């Protein structure tokens, strides 16, 4: 059965009808606030607009002659997607905040909202994309022809013989233009998003993927016997076996450059920018797209090699254009329905690209090229006429038609002298020119307007010279000698071997030179030149986008206008209802009342500019606003003043920070001191209560016995003298206690009077021992004095040291063994330290008590059974005295083996002695009475 | 912000792994006429590496820490 032309046309229109229905439905849903495209899957599918007729037909054609040479175009985007998480996310964030409507808007906005830069980018994009659009036209019209003529010969019909009106490509161009107009320019919107368009593109992505998988599956498993079968058969044909290796896939250098090229293309092709950035609903959708887009690319490429090799096996070499294998193989097998499905897949791929590309180009041309031109030079001075929105839409619609017709003209001009892939690569190389300005723009604050304009122009000129012009020359529109021997026969200027650089394919060659001058121009002039104030502000906002909150528009202008003026400007582009809504929202947020407040301040003007930017692009919006608003750029003096103020504020806040840190520190110190004070206070309370308690005990007994004596005058004399004795003893104890407390408080408060003299400790010990000799004898204690070692002198208070010695000795006597008491007193000298030890053979002191006994009122022992035998202040006082003189007092003891109290005193050099004057040595005493311990 | 940074760094690493896998000289190692299961080794290498890169990206995005 032959496929009738009518059927093909009917199916095509039916398919486009379905797309309309989908688009219409999702637009309706969007208006109702229930978006169908607001999910990561549709978003990812819409990004697959990357796969055009080039992928659908061209990849097979390319693979048929290069093996895996077609792959870099898909590997590049796969790798780039990994970087999207950083790069694309940033671009999306910036674009949302600045209401970016296109890639031209993005670049111009970054470099100071410059109209000239926006215009340049637009021109590059249009000229660069025209070959790409012609590629789609060619593919669609070829596929029409193949289906129509039903023969392989159709692919090679000499187009130059046709008139325009008998050429299907012309009608295809018109049809696509119509489609793009209906979808892309229905109305003006402040966000410039097209829900219906995105939904339709998502659907097309499904259709083209399914169609390709079905035909691939049919060829691989229907005609052949699976992958292995095709490749094994191909391996028997030497000519095809070369496709198994990198032999025909181009050099490794070309391979790498192609990958780089496609990395740039997936980001900066106007249609990719439109889909990824402008149509993005939610930044989070990017996460899924990062792996889903590469997966899509992988799937649509799985059957490319089997189809290519299958086609080469099925058709004699050179008869059928390999670009049409997908279509011609099913037809040759009589599978017309399958061929129709493939045709629809190809149509999807081509229409998707053309629609999105023309819509994004028309936005750029109208916003960045024509509007600014009209606003600047227009005899109309548009600001006077009403309803500029209508004008804008007309401009866009005309642009779509013009761009498609230009594509058609290029298609007619170059004819079929190029394969699909090589045409597409010319476009890729053009949009790669945007890369330096954009990457520099979002990561390098120094990049300036001059650099961007220079880099872009130089790169574009280089691209035109090394790729675009030669493509026209090869088609006979320029002399072929232009390529062969350079212009005017200058060999060094040959477009494919500039300065004699050869060995690269034309694409790589062009890419190298254009990138060299582009990056070079951009960087050098950015480093040399200066930024204007607005450039500086935009640069900071773009690069530091993550540091900014919304609505944080730094503006270095003071501008004033009236609300009615602002309203009238807005109403030229937006419907009055929309303007009302926007202004009311603004008023509500800031508690304004438009009936009273009609002065438009800088903030409102910025708001209006951003609203407008969504419709006409930032460059046009700026021109429009500037025409109506009195803007005075801030003068240099004021600027310096502001800067100065700012830096003062910064310095002040630093100072504040510093102060508050110091304050915190002081607070914590105070808190610690307070704690200490509380502790001391508690100690003092304890001390007083202990002292009073200690005083009360002897007082009570004195009083008790005095009462007995008083009440019983007839007591016998033995009893009486016994009681009197007790009263006397208790009195002595009381006196001792009071003396001790006084001593202690004197020492602690530093009011103790010290009478310093040079001492020979030997003498002091002998004196002290003599004092207690009687007591020792009474207790039957053996005293062993070891004073044989010759020792140096020390400077100290003789009475105090005697007090210490007596205290230690009386302790020793008290705790000595009752039966065979033995006390050893020894004097020695080690390392400039005199040491005196008093050893008894009493019960000893447990390790955990060895420090406690130096606490006030701590008496070790069973306090319930043993009567306290001292005041509990002796040892604390001794330690205070010894440490006062720079020595140390401690105890060494093991329970059952007696205790050994040792104190040390520093030696005084002999030439300083012999004087009763107070020596230079002043022991360190703290105000709170605690004496610093020195190591002995 | 921390998760954002570490995820970004993982994806950068995947980018570099991919650059290595798909370029000279690793690529040239597989440029032979040999076949495995009836499929040229270069094709198997290219497509499996591709799939691995995609799986790695999927994991990097999914990982919550």
C-alpha cells in the first residue's frame, strides 16, 4: 500500500492539533492555578528539546560514517548536568530575582543593563541559530519527501530547480511559524513563561523518544537478530569494521572540543536557556533533571549504532542518504505505519526545537533590539502612544516569521551540501560565544561591560569568518577560492587554517580561534577597564546572589516621580487590571494608600522597573523608566560620603562587637569573682559558727563549775580545788583559742607584725625542746635530737618559728605511743632549703586526712569518743606562718607508723645575715590573706 | 547550606570522573576491533560508562547527607 500524501498531511495536522489541545489545556489549568508543568518530570522532558531532528535523523547519519563520533554531542550535556547543581542553580536564582526573560537579557543585565550588549547578544543568537532552524526545515521537508515520493531518490532531489512554492520546506516553515506564534505570543506576561508551550514540548519529547525506541527495536530485533547479530555481520565488512573503533570518529582533540562545545550548547542555546531558566517553575526541579536529562539522552541514543550499521548493511553504499535511515529502513520493509510513527517522531523533534527557538529569539529581538531602538530613536517616541503591549506582540509575531524565513533562505542557499550534524555544529559554535561572558559574569565581579562587548564581538567575528562565511562559500555564494587559498589569495587568512593552523576539523579550528579572542578580549579589557556604578552594583548582585535576600535591590540613584506617571507607563504594556493588582500588592505590603501617597519613591520605581523587565527586558525597562522619571545619579562626592558613612558604620559595628566581647569576658570574670566571694563568705560564716561553738564549750564548763562552787559553799576543799582547777584549765584553753583566732585573723588579713631576724634553726629547736622537756619526761617519751648536720642561717620571726615548733612538738607528744613514746627531731639542708622534721610513733594519719588537718577546726580522729585535745587552729596557723616565710609545711604518714611533720625554710646567703634589719625579701601575700605557696 | 556544598562537590567529582572516562587516553584503550557478546568493546565501554555516570549523579542527588 502506498502512503497517500493526503494521509501524511492529515496525520501531521492531527498531531499538531493534539499539541494545541495539550497546550490549551495546560494554559487553562495554569490560569486556574493548578499547573501541570510544575513537576520535575515535565521539566526534565522539556529540557529534552535539546534532541532535535539532528538527533532523530542526523545521529544515525553521523554514526553511519563515524561510528561513535556522534556521541560527544550527548556526553557533553551529561557531564555538564553534573555541574548544573552549582552553575545552573545560580543562573536560575539570579534570573528569578531579576526577572530575566532571555539569555540576551541575562548578559545585558549583568553588565549594567546595557542595551548595546543586549542587542549584540541578540544578533549573535539570531545569526547563530538560523543554520540550526534551516536544519530542522531540511529534515522535515526531506522526511515529507521520503514519505511522499516513497523512494530513496527523494532525499537527493536537486532543490535548486524547485520554485519556492513547490518546495515543501517553505510550507513547513510557514506551518511552524504559525504554531510558534499561537503558542509563544498569546499574551504578554510579566514572567514571560509559557505553560502551554512547555507542556506541549514535554509531550513531544515523549513522542520522539517512543518513536525512536520503537523503530530501533524493530530494526534490531525485527529485521536483524539483536545487537549481536547486527554488529557481527558488520564486523565481516571491513569498511564497516572501521566504525568499531575511534578511527573514523575524528581525532581525540576534535572529540574533546566537541564535548566542550555541546557542554556550552546545553546551557546557552537560546531555547535551552528558555526551557531551563525562564520556564523553570521551581528551582528544586533542577535536581531531578540533573540525572533525568542524561538518562533521556542515553535512551534515545541506544539504537543509533544498530540502525546506522543496519542501514549500511541493508542498502548498497551511497544510494540512500544515511540521515534518512530511520525512515527508509521501515519503508523498504513495507512497514508504512511504523514509518508514519517515525515521521511523527521526527516532526516532534523538529517542531519542538523550532517553536522554542523562535519564541525565545522573538522575545530577544523585540525586547533587546527593536524596543530599545524605538525608545531611543523612534520618531514615535512610543511613550506617548497607548497599548504598547499590542505593538510588542506584533513585533514578536513578525520576528518569528522572519526568523523562520531566514532559516528557509539559509536552507535554500546551502542546499544539501552539508549533513545535518555539521549544520548544527555551526550553531553550537555560535552560542558557545556566550560562555565567557556568562561564566565570568556569575563568578567574576571584575568582568565588565567593555570586556563582554569586546569578547563577544571578537568571538562572533571569528566565528563568522571561520565557519559561517565558508558555509556560504561551499554553497557557491562566495568564491570557492575563499576557502582554498584565502581571501585575495592570502594563505595565512584561509578560513579553515587561520595562520596556518591545520590538522583540526573546521568546527574545532573555529572554536579554538573564537574562544581565544573571546576569552582573551573579555579578560584583558575587564582587567584594564573600569566599571560604572550600575555595572558594579549588578556584578555584585549576580556574583553574590546567594548572600542576598529577595527585594534587596541596591540602587545608587535617587529618583522621584508620581504614582500616576508610573501607572501610565505600566499600562502601556500590561492590562490595567494587572497593573492595579501589582500596585495594590505593593501598597498593602508597605501600608500605603494610593489616594494619599502619590509620590513614587525609588523603591516603587524599582518595583515598576522589575515588573516591566518581565515584559520588555531589563534594558528596555530601564530606558522606559528613565524617560519618565527624574533620575539623578548620585554624585561622586555623595558617593564618597555614602561610602565613608558605610565604612564608619562598619568600623563602629566592629567596635561594638569588640566591646560586647570584652563585656562578655568581664561578665564571666565578675561571675567567677562573685562565686569566689560567696565561697569566702560561706567559709567565714562557717568559721564564725565554729569559733563560737569552740568558745562556748569551755565557757559552758567554766560557768557550770562556777555555779556549782557558788551554790555549794560547803564543798570540801579537795572537790573545790578540783573544780577550780578545771575552771582554770578551761580558762587557759579559752585564752589559747582566742589568741589563736586573733593570730589567724591577723595573718590572714596581713596585719600580723613580723619581727624578722637572722636565725640559726639549731638554736630555736634546742630552745623549743627545752620548753617541752618536762612534759616529755612526764610522758616517758624518748626524744632523739639529730642536729648534727651543719646548716645555713635563715631569716624569720623567732617567736613564730618557736610557736610552730612547739605546736608540732606538743602534737607529737599528744599522739605518741602511750607506752614507748619516741619523738625524733631532725634538721637538714637540701637545695638551699632548711628542713625541720618532727617524727612521732603514734597511730599515724590516714592519707585522705593528711591535707584536712591543715584546715581550720579540723581535728582528725573519732570526735564522738575522743575529747578534742586542741583548738583545731594550731596546724592551720603553723602552715600560714611557714608559707609566709616562703617555706612549706606538710605531713608524711602511714597509719600505724607514726606521723612526720616537715617544714622548710629558705636559706639566706651568709653575706646578707648579721643584721637585725628587715631584709629585702618580702614574702608574697595576697589581699585576701592567702599566701602563695612556693615550692620547697 | 552544608548539604548543598557537599552535594555540589560530589557532583564536581563525578564531572571529572566523566571527563576522564570519555577522553584520551582511557578512551583509546578500548578502541579495538574486538567484540564482547557480539558487541564492539568500544560501544560497550562508552555506553556502560555513560550509564555509570548517570547512576552516580542519581545517587549524589538522592543522598541526604
